[in-house]
């Protein structure tokens, strides 16, 4: 077997053939493919190289929006951090299982999504005959934690409205509460998207995320006048749209003010935990605002508010921008105290009405008054009829 090697873009490539003529042809084709940007598919290619091809050919055309692509690529990068340097044919189920085991303790949703990416990558590789067997076929997913998304409590709602009325982050929080925006969708809103009492949301997560929702009057009166291409939320340092780090800063400032309004003390501009003595003993600091209160909780609350308001679940699906009604149903099954009380009152009212309608009154017995002679004739007649 003859072997010839050459360097291309700092990487060493090898070509093997049985005869000098075949070697020359393979060498020419290999160099041509590399110069044309083509990838030679084989089991010897690295997982990283295959992942790049997989992303470009399979996912880039189907993922809607830059953010969706970046999110998917983030999960690919998690996989590559462990096995990116390995050749495709040298990856065994054990290597893939270790990737999942490292996610133990993460959210179940995150584990499921990384698992799906891993499966998709190697299934596509098998279809392209890069590998003979798929090392991801019998993987066991670790048990993850439940998601933290939840509706806010009545106490949290009260303090949210108090702080939102005077804090710079208030409008940003309220638009998630009253219009159900995803936190990342808030950065896309421009003047042209606000059309009277309607908000056209240019969602990016999926095609269903592009939607129109009503703007309640309590929020509409707080919206500033904007030029068509002017962003509603901007970074302090620039006129451009709000960045991810800008969103983090808005929420951090808002949550801090909520803690202060609810009674947390401040010392030298530092928020003091309510369990200060326990913290000194090594315990985790606690504050007035719950740790699991996140911006996404306000979107979740919007959905439960739709339920409480009696909005049909199929309509709520469209307002939420869900791709599947089962996602909406998962939230609609979380009864709030208000919706439970409303259901209780409705059942009680219906039961009382139906009981009154179905309850038959006993027939009235007419009293007959007879004189003594008439009574004797009446009794004799009854006895004769009975005897006959």
C-alpha cells in the first residue's frame, strides 16, 4: 500500500492507494476537494469536522433565526468539548454516555436537548456511511431537575407592580407580564411593532413565535412614542437594541429593588441577606425575593392569567407562540388559587340551579268538606266500588 501526505491549511493529510497511478489520482482529487471547500467523508474525519458539516448541511437550512442556530450550536459545542478531537469511528457508546452523565443535576429539558443533538449527529453520520454503527443508540439519560419556570405568587405580583411603577426596568418586566413575551423577544420590539392596542411580536424561537397579542390599557398608557425603527428597549451606552448582557443587568437591578422594597437592608451599597447569622456559619444567603423568580416567570404568569380569564386553550396557544398545544396544556394544568375558586363557585352555582329544576314538589291534596248525610253517602259509595 502506497502512502502520500501533504499539508493543507496547517493540517497534515494522507492518501493511500495500491498503485502509483491510483495514488496520483487520489492525491489530485483530495487537494481539489480541499481547495473547493469540500469535505471528504470518512470514518477517519474528526467529530469536530463532521459536526461542522452536519450543522451546515442539515441544521442551518432548517433552524429559524440566528438565535435558534446559536442555541443549537451551543449544545454541539458541549459535545465537542469531550469528543471533538476523536475520529468518528473511534467513538464508542461509553464516550457518549459520559457526555450525558456530566449533565447530571441539570434541568431535564437541557439534558433532553443535548441528548437529541447527540442522536441527530450520529444518526446522520450512519446514514452517510461514515460509521457502521451508531454509538448513541442505547444511551441512558440521567434524571434531571424540574424546570424553574412558574407563575408568580400574589405577593410577588404586588411587589412587582409597586417596583415597576417607578423603576427603569419596570416597563421591560410589565411587557412580559401583560403580553407574554419571552425575555429575548423583548429586545426585538420596535416602534413599528406597536400598532394601537396590538403588539406584533417578531418571535425567533419558531414560526409560531411570530404572533400578535393585545396590549392591555394598563400597559399601553406606559408605552413611549417611538419611531418605526426605534427599539423600545436599548442599552445605556448605545442606541442599538438591548443585548443579552443588558437584559441581565435590567433584571438584576429590578430584583435588587424588589428586595429593598420588601424589607432587605443595604449596607455600603450591598444587599444584606435576611439570614445573616446563618450565612456566617456557612449557609447559603437568602433574600426577600425567591431565588427561583426569573424573568421567564412573568411569561408563565401571562399564560396562567389567560386561563383564569377564561381564554380557550387553543387561543392561548397562539397568544403564547407555542409550537404545540401540549406546551400550553402543561401550564394550563397549573391551577391558580383564583381559577380554582372560580371553578368552585361555578360548580356550586350549577349544582344549586340543577337541583332546583329537578326537585319536584309534592302534589297538594285537596281537602273535601262534607255534611254528615253527604259523608255517609260518600263512604257507602266507596265501599261498594271497592267490593265490586
